[in-house]
C-alpha cells in the first residue's frame, strides 16, 4: 500500500463525510435563518427558540435522506472491502 493509496482513501472518505453531512447542515442553516428572521420581525429574543425547530428539521431530513446516506456509506465500504487484497500486499 503506497502513500497515494492512503491519500486516495482518505480523500474519498472526507468527500463522503462532506457529501453525507451537507444536507443536514443546509437544512439546519435554512431553519436557523428562518427562525432568526422571525425573531427579528417579532422582537422575540429567546435564545432557545431555534433549538426545537432545528432538531425537528434535522430529524425529518434524516428520515427522508437516511436511505440515501446509508447507501452512500455502504457503497464506499463495499469499494474498500472489494479492493482489500490490493491494499494488503
């Protein structure tokens, strides 16, 4: 196993992490922005108001996108295990 192999595996793993976490981060960003605009418009300055909507939105997005995320992780692990003999020399 060469340094290039390790670098390729690590970069693929980091890209997979970014690709799988990006939908939840974007949902959290949008919900936080919407709640922030609502707080500004109504002059409600409660710090814990953003917590519950964000948790609910992320939970719903995980329910919707969970299958896709799991499929991406399984495909990556399948690729690693199928090339296992190449990595162990």
